[in-house]
């Protein structure tokens, strides 16, 4: 290795760029306040991007920041997966070892895909969430490291970035919200042609208001003069400056090269070709130095010293002398890590590489490959497979290149770099026919293929087939978002399989097509699933058979739940158990449990789901943890067990946040919003729905969150806002893949918004369309609220002359549906009574007896808003009856309804209760509370009897331990009750809870004093 050397062609002065440096400095200041910053610096090759970054980095270090530089690595025409991030993370590990270790704690295995020094990354699992999980954990790692230290993450040469690097950068820019972090990227703007892969990323980032782009312009004539003066160490002749400015056109690198050439008396710089100038400087080196430069040009962006020595074949002293000549001449420079060399500027490297003869290029790549095969330690372990594949490929040796490329594809898959895996697999398919038969016969699926499960053959002894590569490529394409390419691959595979007598493999490819069709919004995917089912029907159990059945059952659960779906789920569980496919079994059991609950087997179905939840958490089976904490609480909410659902959802948030399952976390937030709405914790529900929209990476959580926000806006009287959220939810789901769990809530909200806007005809039209489609089995949780909206609308419009036409037909259809719709849980039995009561009201039969039954049904449920609404209806019917006893009871009901409505912010209900009390000349709600103090308003707030007892003691100032002693419960149980009470009252502390108890007169006969919180 070289000691310190001095180069002659780097300008000692930093010229211009004051405005750009000021922008970067401002970003650094902002980041120090905990606000992450993102900037992109563009400019043509040689314009000075790297020099600007170096100056900014030096200034940042002087301010105490940690600067982590990483450059995109070009190997031939190939980018190395995650190369700039891996390099930058190594710097952070070196500079902040303790902080990085603490930030990565518990997730070392996953983060090792980016930074192998953290440990063994293992094989992991590969699905749509694998790469997203890695990205989320990386974002969290950076946020944690940057919590106490200002960090500058600089990624250079993004025009060479691999797809995985581009995707990770996009993710970071979109999701980083906290931390003292500056993310900085540079790219060559003159390389970004219309089809360049970086172009879509730049367009995407331009739409974000959180990123700033700087475009470096060429130097002015004055700036060129200052640069030349710095290089020559004296004031140049004006004519010389004019000539250099004219020839360089203000490009900083060319100014430097021309100035050095002029200083050495070289007139070549004034020829027509600046490229010739670059080559002449190389050609002026000794022959051994030129040989070394050619190896570095072809060996990659950086070539390690030991690899260079092995390829050059020079004596150590001769190699050192050659390197010293190239470095002194400003052609090469030691790499930042100190372990190798690279060209000082990529323009020189490109000129040298372009000047190589075809045979010379092949020979250099072969020598690099042979050296690396002989000693794999010559390059870093995380680069070895990719570089060896590139060297052999560019050496045009198919026999060596095919296994090397397949090895690199496996390594890319291990790192979740699926885009690079797809590219390498496509390259392997190009090499397949060119590779000798004896080489292909030595390749085994067990080494290179894991997408297609072994069925009836031994993967350790069976030769790898071209179809195995197609299977791997189809999955890689789906996982990296290249669904169009993956769809073409499956089409090609199915053509090859046509008439081949391989039904299992054919069925497997049809399942892949189903997923791709759905992902591309080309349909619902059922036709492809049905084809796969036909192919495996009657075949012995296998992993493919189990996967087909599980996929069919899951699709049916979402689209057409019923007995056939239940049967498919049972068989999927059975087959998965028989063949030992644990992941498929767990997913199938979740599907089975949900379908059993829909079919009325509630406890048996929930038992399945709880067992799966416990098993996958205990085993750390990440691929199922997210789904188990989404589906189980959703099913619990569907049978009215909202409080139970909330507990599991909070556990799910903890687990998915820890595991980096961002989209599962978004689904959990959306389900939490739904359950919190039921429990009357509306402010928390709105926050949860907003989190679902912010965290979600797919349309589902965004649409579900929008639905919850639309419901809250309607209930609070903000109709235009509700209409906007409704449109947002409808757009999120789209029309290509209709599902009852999406469509029925949208229809329900559509009816509600239309009624609120006075468009009863539109509401009826939406109802007619929905009833025409029908309610599949298991959709009662969505059907009953929809029928309630329609029935209430007809009852409220009874007195409107314009509503008479068509009313009878609507009521008849509603009565008919109500007779047939399932009521498999107390909550839906209560809804049935409510809908029937509204239908009777629509017919003019509004009797207290009917509404009393409805109120009684809801009093046992923890749904305060629904209870307040039916109490209002009961009060209305009592007042219609007349009589003093009825008036007293109505006043009590209205006070309770108003208290809940006011607590929730449900203005329409609160106003209706006030207006009804005013019309009936009852005491107004604000003055009626003392007179009705004997009532129990704690019930109106959704508090259970136990929570009422706990609140009484909280308001008296008791600690959790004292409460536990008083009520004969554990302190932990007391703490849980206190947390639930605070949430239901919408307060943040025990003192506020006591104040609410006093204000509402919850315990009027008792003397309550505020005491220390416990």
C-alpha cells in the first residue's frame, strides 16, 4: 500500500458554490433541531458535485456531525445491491459503535442484509413484506442513531444505483420524520436520459415537499480564472484563462485538466477532443502504471490492493512504483477505506475503459475472476458473489458465468434485493443455452431455487431446470414490484408446461399469475385460482396442493365467503399438516377460524385464531405475526367484542413496530380505529385512522382509515368533510377487485352522506344496487349498519311528501332482507331489533315497548354512541305517549344521550336531544343534571360496573394498590381498569378523571376529594 502521496491536479481553492453550500449548511442547522433533511445534488459529469460534498462534509464535521459517505458501485454494467448504504453504515459503526449496536439491538439478523458485520442474516422469509420490513428497520436504525448525534448520510453517484438502493432511498425520504439526520444524494444529470432508471425516482421525489434539489451550473469565466490561479499558484494570463474557459465550457474538472496540461507545457489540451486530453495524461505514465490503470478501469469502481496485485502480476516494488506514478499524476487515488484504489474522476475511468480493445477487456475480466476464485478474501464478502458473476460474464465464459450468476442471484435474494435477483436470473436464462450440458447437469435446485416447493423429486439430486429459473424470476419480479415482467415470465413458463404432464408445477404458476393479476389491477384473480384447483384436484397431498387450497379459501373469505370456502380452508389445513408446510398451515388456520366465526361457530373459530396467534409469536414467525394481529381482532370486532380486540391490537402494534412490519401495522391501526369508534373513544379513533393512512404502503389501510374518518365526520356533523373522506376511501379500493369488506362499508357511507346532503333518491339508488348484489354469508357485520342507515333514512323522511313515491317498495325489500340476515352475536341481534324499530317508525308505529327492547339490548354492550342514539329514540316515543311518568323517564334518557353526545362531539345527536327536550318543554340538558342526579351517567359514558367502582376510588384519590385492596383485585388489574377509564373519558390523567366525575355528578352522594395519584 502507498504512504502519503501528493497529487498535482486537485485545485487547492474551493471556487464558487456559495449559494449551494449555504443551502446545505441551512439543512444541517435544521437537522440539528430534530427535523430530518433530504437533498439531491445534480449536475453534469465533472461539474464539481463531489468537491461540494467534500467541502460540506468537512464543515459538518467541524460542527460535530458524523459524516457517513457511500458511493454507488458500478461493476461492469451492474450495480452492487445496497452498496452506498452498506458503506455508510460501516462508517457509522466505526464512528458510533455503541450507538449503532443499541439501535440495531434485537434486529441484527435482518439488518445484517445491509451490514454483514452485524451477524448472520440467515435465510429469512421472502414475501411482499420482506423488503419493506428491511427498509422500515433501516429507517428506524437511522432515526435512533441520529437521536443524539447529527448524522450526514451522503450517497454519491446515484445514476449508478441499483434498484434496491433507489427503493430504499425513496422509502427513507418518504418516511423519516425524526432525528438529526441529513440525507444527501448526488447524480449525473447529463446521464439521466428519458429511460434511465433513476428518472422515475427523481420525478417521485420532486412531488415531495420534504426534499430539495440543487442543480450545479458550470463555472463562469471569473470562477474559471480563480480556479486556474489556484491550480497554477500564480495569476494566469487572461488569454490563457479565455482559452481554458472556451475549451472547458466552465466544467470544473476539464478546467483542472486543461490548467495542469498548460502548466506542464502540453498543448494537447487545446485539441478538438477533451477525451484525448484525458487519455494523453494516462498515456504519459510509465507502461506499468498504464497497465495498473487499465485493471482499475475494468475491475470496478474501486479495486482492492490485493486483487490488483494478483491481476497485475508485478513484483511488489514495481506495483508500488506504478501506483505511485498514477496517484502522483492525479489519475488514481486511494479509496476512502484505505484498502484499494479508484480513479480520481469517473470521466477518466470511462475514457480508459472505452479505449480497451474487446479482447483486452475480456482478458482483464477473466484474470480478475480467476484471482477472486483462487482467493475469495480479495474483496469484501458482501461483494464477492456479485463481482465474480460480473467478471465471468464480461469474460464471455458461459460455463463459468452461469453458476456464478446464479450464486449472485441467491445472494441478492438473501439481502431482499429482489430487483437485482430478477436481473441476474434473466442473465442466467440468457446464458442457459450457451453453457455446456455437463455444467448444467451439476446445478441443483437445492442450491439455487427455493420459490417452487419440491414435489415428488429430491432437490439435492435432481438437476436444475430452466423452469426453476422461471419460477424464481416470477417470484422475484412480484416481490420487487416488476409485476409486468413477472407476468410475462409466468406466461412463458405456462407455454413450456402446456402438455408436459406436470399439473403441480402448472398449478403453482397459475397461483403466481393470480397474485400478479390482482397486483396489476387486471382482475380479482379467481379465474387463475380456479384453473389451479382443477389441475390439483384428485392429486395426492403436496405443498403446492395445500397452497392452492389455502389461496382459494383466503380469496373466498374476502370475496365470496360460505360453505365452499370453509371446506377449502379445512382441506388446506389438513394438507399443510400432512406435508409439514407450517407457514401455509398457519395462514390456512387463520382463514379457517374467520370462516368458522362467520358460520356461527364463534368460540371454535376464535380458538383456532388464538392458537395461531400464540404459536407464531412464540416461534417468531414474522410472515404470519402481522396477519394474526390483523385478522383476529377484526373477527372479534365483527362479533362485538371490541374491548378484547383493542387489547390484541395494542399487542400487535408493539410487535409489528418491533419487527418492522409497516403495512401490517397500518392495518392494525385501521382496525383499532374501528374498535375505538365502537367503544366511544372517538378522538383516539381519529388518531388511529390517521396513523393507518400515514403508515400504510398499500391501498387497504388507507381506504379503511378514510372510512373511519368519514364516519366520525358524519357523526360530528361535518358533512363536506365526510364526503371527502368517502371519495378518498372509494378511490383507494378501486373497482378492479371488489370485496364485501370494502364495498359494503363504502355503500353504507354513501347512503349516509347522501341522506345528510338531502339526496334521498341517491341513497335509495345505492341501497337498491347493494341489495341487488346481496349479502354473502359472513358479511352481517357490514350489512346491519347499512340496513340501519337505510331504515333510519326512510323513517326520518316519513313526513316528506317527496319521499312517498317508492317508500313502500323500499320498506318491503328491507323487511325481506332483515328476515334472512344472520344475527350470530348479541351486537347483531341488538342491531336487528334496532332496524326493525326504525322500519316500524317509518310505517308510523313508534312505540316505547319496541324501543325499550332495543335499549335493553344495547345496555349490555360497550357501544355508548349506539346506546345514546336508541335512548334518544325511546325518549321520543315516550314523549309521543304523553303522561308524567313518561316525561320524567324521557328527560332522564335525553340527559344521558346528550351527555354521551357532548363527550363524543356528536353535535347532530346533541342538538337533536336538546331540540326534543325544548319541544317537550323538558328541563334543558345544561340545567337538568342536578334534578336528574339520581341517574347513573357513568353508564352513558360506556363504563362497566367494575370501572364505575374503580373511578369512584380514583376520584377519591386512592392509589392503584389501595383500589386493589378495596375491590379485592390485583394492582395490575386495577392499573388496566384505570387506563381504560382514562381512555373512555378522553382524559390524560387521574386528576382530570376526578374532575369529570365531579362535573357530571357521577357520585353525588359521596364526598370526593382529590388525592395523590398512585
